[in-house]
C-alpha cells in the first residue's frame, strides 16, 4: 500500500485540507472549544437517523440486485454497514470491493456483478445531489434568501444564468448516462478518439474501465427502472440531511442564521457539496475534502469559520464512527475474518488492474 501512488495522492489531499480547516478556519483550540458545547441527545438522534439512511441504502441496493439474485436471503443493512466500515478504514475505496466479497459470501453472487450495482449506486447519488442543488437554488431565490439574491444580483443574467449553471452538472451527467446506455459501442469509439494523445497501454486501460462501467449500466437500461433508482435515492439523502439538521440543533447554529429557512437551505447545501467533494482523492473515510468543502459552504452562509469547521468535523465523526464500530461487531457475530476479506479485496483489485492493463 505504501508504494501505491494513489494512496499518497489521497493522503496528501487529506493532510492539506485538514490543515487548512484547523489552522486557517480558526485555530485548533477554537475548533475544539466549539465541539465541547454540543448537546449530546441530538448527537444520539443523529446517529439513529444515519442508520435509517443506511437502511434506505440497503433497500435501494436490494432493488438493483433483484434482477441478479431475486430477493436476498438476508437483510442487506448489515452488508451496507460493513461496506461503510471498510470504506472508513481501507484506502482507495477498497471498501466497495470488500462489500462485494461480503455479499458474495452471504448470497452466492458474482463479485463483479456486485461492483456493477455499487457503481450505479454512486452514480445515482451524484445525480440526486446535483438535482437537489438545482432545486435548492431555485427555491432559495424564490423564497428570498439574502445570500442567493446578492449572488444573483452580481451575475449578468441573474437567475437564468445561475439556474443554468446549477442545473448543468445534473443535465450533463444525465445526458451522458442516457447516451452510454443506448450507445455503448459509439461511446467506446469516441473515447478512443478523445484519448489519442495517450499511449496505447493507457487507452486500453481507460476503455476497459469504460466497458466494465457500461455493463453495469445495462441493469437500468429501461427508463422506468432508472427513474425508480433515482426516486429510491431521494429518501437516502433526505435522511442524511436529517442527520445534519439534528447535529445543527445540537450545535445551536440556528443563532448564526437569519431564519430557520436560511439554516435549512444552508444545511442542505452543506450536505450536497460536502458529499460531492468525495469525488476528490482522500484517505479512507474521505477525511479532508468532505470537511473542507462542508466548512467553506457554511462559512459562505455567514457562519464563523471555527463554528463551520467544528460542525463539519462533528458531522463527519457521526457519519464515520457508528458504522465503523457496528461493522466490526457484525463481522464478529458473523464469524467472518476481516483480514481474509481485506486480502481477497486487495488481490481482486490487483487482478482487475492487471486485466485492464494487459487487454
């Protein structure tokens, strides 16, 4: 692992972002002073809400797995929790492969098929978060949010231009997805032409990754099925927004907003932007990008930098610690070797990389 440059890139990103949060958003003492004033009951409720969001994720995954294995023999919440535990502890998103191996042991399903459904999960998350930001921008302007109105007034074209800018990521991703689903071969040709400046070795690697990804997309080739997938993603993110709102109540950060509506808008923006930041490289658990972009979002809504940084770090702990502990407990009761699953996941990752490189 220490020789893998992907690990060091992610590690570097995390160190830089965490350092910025602790030393530029307010000194370390101010950040931890803010953390000490949280009301514990709200944290307990936030943890319970997060497990509800994991249950919704399990139900969405069940929907994606149904064409492959039918109705799962056992509850998927345990598998999802173990997967998040692995992502929180293992670098380079190895938790996704870990989760796939764990499900294959419980349900006798192909690991590759599992990974394909997880890719679809991640894609639907990105699309849903982009759509939430689009709706939020429109709602915030119509409601009269002062921050958004100031922003609109400084942009030539006002709401039309900003609405277009907010909607663009969602529209582009959706258009690309529809195109890939219905034109897999054409997409491969376009990819080859646009990566002509790379060596053949890297072109083959990129194209084979594209093939693996596009095969997973065939599960939702039917527009109705894809729409159901997006709808199944909405309660997942509503529950996670609920987690952030409960922690916000524990912090008492409503006092820093002009109204509860403004706080509601700010918390939704925080949830969407901090989670979309997970696309950036980082260590296991997404430490760094999540916290930095979450804190800077809240600071943009007028929160003191140290409060914004403390809030972002607290939310991250709530999302990181409970599933990590619970995942270890689940594997212990299931008498499953964590080290063996890690070895299998690493071996499979290396085999997949070698396969894409050699083809």
